[in-house]
C-alpha cells in the first residue's frame, strides 16, 4: 500500500462533479486571501527547480497515465455500458446509454453485495487488530538485535515471502496444513485424525490473516525499521542514565518516535479498508464457500468482469472509493486532533 | 523518516479538497435514484436450422489414403489403427502471399511451448505457409478472463481462437462479433467456400454453431467426439488393488471407499459432480437444461434427479473421498494428482486421454488410463451428455481488407488439411528426425516434439474429424471407439439443436452465485433441504426469464 495508491483510489470519486468542486474553491480563497508562495516569478522558480521537476516527471507521468486517466472510465458506473457500441473504445464510452444511478440502485438492493461488504469490513477490522501491530513488534524486536549480519539475515528471510504470488503462498499452506500436507501426515502417523484447517468457513478469517502475516509482515517491518533508525540514540543513553528501564524506554522513546509513521500507515490502511486483495479469496473460494470468502473485489469480478456488466462493477468500485475517501479524511482529521501531521496537513 | 511524505503532503491538499466535494455528490446517489434506469437485458435466440444464404456448402474432400478401418457409429468419427500409405500433399502452392506476420492467440494447457524465435516447429510450418504466424499462447485455464479483457478493450489479434466452452461465457458475444470480427459470410457462404476445399469438408453442424446474429463470424474447429466429459481411472492401480471399475452407483461409492487411504496419500476422486449428475440422468442440454415431464424447459437443479445426485455427491465429500488439495484450493492440479496416483478417478474431457497416456507411460511403468462406461444410477438406460459444439472457433479481426482476409482464410485452409495429407503430418508431428521419428506404425514424437508442438496451428483451424493412428498408444483408437460406440446410443437429444442462445443478462450474472450455492450444498456447508430455497432464488434471478426464452425458441423452431 503506497500513498500513491490511496490517492488514486480516492481519485476515482473525483470525476462526476466538477461544478461542486469549483463552487468550493472561491469560498476557500475568500477565507485566506493572501497567497504568499507566488512571490517568486514562475520563470525564476522553473529555473531554480528544473532538476527537481525533471526528477519527478517520470513518476508524475506514470501517475497521470495509470491512475488519473483511467478515472474517466468511472463514467460507465452511470451508464448501461456496452463495450462494443460505436467503433472504438472511446466512442463506446460516449454512445452507451446514460442510466443515472440505476447501477447504484441495483447494487444497494443486492443482498450479495452487502454480504461481500460485511465480509470485507470484518476481515479489515480483524486484520487491523491482529495484523497491523505485528510488523511494528517485529521491527522493534529486530532493532534490538546487535549483530548487523544476523539482523540483515533475519530481515531478508522475513521479507522474502512478500515476493511470492498468492498462488504460491496458498499452495505452500496447502502443502503444509492441507489434508494431504505435512501436518496432516504427521498427525496420521501419530495415530490422530487431522482437522480441517483450510476448509473451515468459521476459521477462515484467522486463516487469511495468518497467510497475510506470513506473506507481508516482514515487508511491512522495513518502514518501521527505517523509522527506528531515525530515533536519536542519545535519547536512549540519557534516559538509561536517568534510570529508565527497557520498558520505559520503549514506551517513552521508541513508540513516540514511531508514532508519525504508525499514524500515517494507519490512515493509508483505512483508506484501503474495502480492498483486502483478490487472489487470496478467489483461490480459496470453493474451499470455504462464498459465504466466507466473498469480498468486494471478488464480487466485482464475478458480477462485472466475468459477466461483462462493467457498469455494475464500476458502481461497486466507485462506492468502495467513496468509503475509502471518507475514511482517509476522517482518520486524517483524527491525526490532526492528536497532533500528528497525517497524510496531508493544512499550512 | 517523516520528511518525504510531509513534503509531498502540502501539494496534495487542493486535490484532496476537490475530491471531497466529488465524494459528497456520489454519496447523494441514493437520493437521486428517481431519475435512474435499469440495465437492459439482451436475450435472443437464433435458429440456424432455417437460415439461408449463410452456411457454406458441404463439399466432400477426396484424399489418396484408404478409408479408416475402425468404424465409429454416427456421430462418432472413424479412425485408423495403422499408418496408411499414399500420403500426399493436397495444397500445391503456399497460402501466404508474403504479407505481414499474422498475430494469433491460442490456448495451451500445461507448459507453454517456446516462442517463434526458438521454435523449429513453428519456423518449419511458417516456411510452408509463406506468411509467418506468430502465436501468443495463453493459459487455457484462465483463457476466458483473457478473452473478456481483450474483447472489452477491443484489441484483438488477426486470428483469435476461442474455445467453444469459453465463448458461451462471454456476454454479448453477438455485439462483440459484430464490432470486432470480420463477417465471413461473403467469403464462405454457399459455393464461395469452394475456394477453401479443406474447410468446405467441415460438417454443416459445425458451421451452424459459428453463426452469431444470423451471420457467419468464425471458422469452426469441428468436434472429434460428441462427449463433453468422461470419468477416467487409473486401470493399472485399480488392477493392482484387485478391484474393477464401478458399474453401479453403489459400486462407485464402495470402490471409492476402498481406494481412499489418506495414510498412504491416496484418495479416490477429484470433483466428479458432473459425472454423478449424468449417472442420475440430470438433463445437460445447453449447459444444464432439458424438458420436464410436461414438455416445458426445466433447469437441471429443479429436477428430482439433481437432488439425488447432490445427495450422493455430498455423501462422497463427507466420506472424505475427494483429494484435500482439490477441496482446499482452486489452484490444485488434479491431472497431476491422477498422474502421480494420488487420486484414482478423475472426470475430464476425452481430450485428456491420449495425451496423458502417451506421456505418462514413458514415466510410470504400466501406466494405464481408461474411461468408466457411463451407467444409470436409477435403472434403465444410462444418459450421456452430448456436445456437438465445435472444439473452438477462429475469428478474423475486422477491417483488414479483402486481400488480407483471403490470405488469412487460405492460411486457415492450409492448417485445416485432414489426416492423410503431408500438410497434416507437418502440422501434427513437425519435422521428421527433429520432432518425430518414423516407425512402422507411424510417427513417434521426440522430446523436442512434445516440447514445441502444443496444437498451435490446430487452434486456428479445423478439420474433417477422423482419428489418425496413434503409434505411441497403439490400442488407443480401438479403445476410444469401443467406448464411444457403446455410449453413442445413449446420447441425450438436445431439444434446441441448431439454436444459438444469448442468455438474459440477469441469468448470466447468476450462473456463478448459483454454482456457489450448489457447491455449498454438495460440500456439506448447507443442508440439502436448502436446495428448494436455491431453486426459488434461481427462478427469481433470471431463471424464469431464461425458461421463457427457451420455450419460445421451441415454439418457433423450424418455422
């Protein structure tokens, strides 16, 4: 999850209402009339910053092409979109009949959508509690290892699974914990009966979370390790001199030092609350049934991509983005209230 | 650590404020729903039996080899047991006129073959064609996803292969064909097809299936067998255990119980629910429809036969006879499980048989695959689902111009040369000495042959169905035709034969949710009694709409 994704996800809500946006703008200007930044002429600023601009250009272009331009496609959420109308993809977009909020109406009346919604929110909430803190704990643990060689080794081993695809991760779990896996055979060899780990809908939540932890906890740790490295070592030394124990040092120095990063990642995670991934749930869908494994992403896939009902899927995606945006804004507001900068801040 | 983000944060401020307003408008959607319309349904049927001026004329093709010696009962194609003499070339000049490289997309199941630059087989065939074909080979398991994506993006190659079982999953196929592919009617209808003698020999039913919106949009790859599915078993392993294949539904359960031994890592089945449905005589026409006792269309799940089949399959799952990998993940490779003896029975297309036998007998000594003859679970004659659909269709990109289209058709024609021609030998076996060695009983593929040949040209063409000899598996043709002839009398009659159906949008959208619910029942996550509720939901969610469509097609049939 990167800032860029969060912004792009939020960006999809932008398209439908330019008038409302422009209405908001004058109000803001009225409140704060003096714009200090523009004192240096544009040309001078260009001359001064051209190197920085050149450096940011590729990323900007990427953002534009792959995140902002596709936002236009969201218009199909308001259409009875027919990809084969007209004689090109653009003209299909222009000539598909406009049906207003018909797709949204159908979506909100669809109990299957709300099932997927509840599953997604449950999984996110569960992972927020049981997954989000793990990389922090791992980072703090690893940070206390003194040998740099050992630290580098553990770090590499821990983040390697991040590069495995979900197919591989699930196959790995299958080979280890499945009915024909290592654990089951060991239990049988000892005369026991293996239990269903991978096909129990009731414990699916724990299963997907442990898969996510196995895959991504090491990767998530890296950001926190970097943040830990930024904390002034003198603070530890001084507090140790003042008689602070290990726990007090962690509570008063380490965790406050990490707080900006924790808050930032928490906000971004919340913005992404309705995306829990696709492959992981798609692959294990038959194993535990739709009741447990249907999340918004798989819902969109089966109801939209697989059936060619693109407008419906776009409506679901737009709804997801709107919720994400609200969550980001709320979480950011909260961050400001507790004195953090959050993802963005006012001048 | 906070600096990089903090610096970027201020620049995004305005943008995010702007978005806030947009989000508010979306949130108000519920209030504005007064002015919204529902998505339209695009249901239609086309009766190809009554079409005129669209279908190509059937012109028989004479080849120099003697007639096949293993005779199939119609619609089973006959086959050769020995390599015939007198194989000659039937297409004297190269079909290509040196045009640009032809881009084609085809499916492959298993390992993808090397690309054009590193593939001597492709190079050899391309040299004969005069215009090279460059294949983009895609995973057959996820081919439908790929198809949907390229169709939706309107970005299709010159020649596109679409397997028939994937085409039925593509929504708005008629609009897609009209928008993206060349209408081949002017090139092939009636006598026009005589310019392409190999294609002119295709059975008419195959062409009937290639019609969308009353026009001919594809070259079919005629089916070489009328069965969608068979239950295969490892005869070698069953023999070793002193067991025989099941002939009744109770024996199936019994054998399943005897061969399942988790301690040894052996289970009986993969997901055999489709076969079980056949044993219980569940209707299977048009992907699960039949006629009820009152003559009205009835969906498979609504029949008492289906309920019995689901009950049996639930019993099989409950008894733990299905391999846990198959139960635990969509990604499980059940072919691999069968090959390694971790399962004994597997349901699959007939196409699996010869290829797996030829390859695995080199690896596992005594490896023997055989089909279980279909039986009736409830007495009387068995019911065998039929399938007259072509294997695949080849579509030509729209708007390439007459010269290019005739060139592409000539290339397809060349690739459609039937068994008994030197063109077919090159297409099916590659280059002698490289991809195969000639034995008394015919060509035997080398390792390079197995690696480089993956039916590439097969999937952009078709052929008059006849079984060529299989030197690697000499008894295969006789076994196949014995099985097929025995099953042929029991093939289900399709009430809608020759009628192409475009399903209502609501019905299509509910295919997966419906099968999810059935999966829940079969795997014991929901009780069997829930089936009635599922049927009710099915009727409300497009089921009755589809039924009306089918009933209407029956009434109008032949008019």
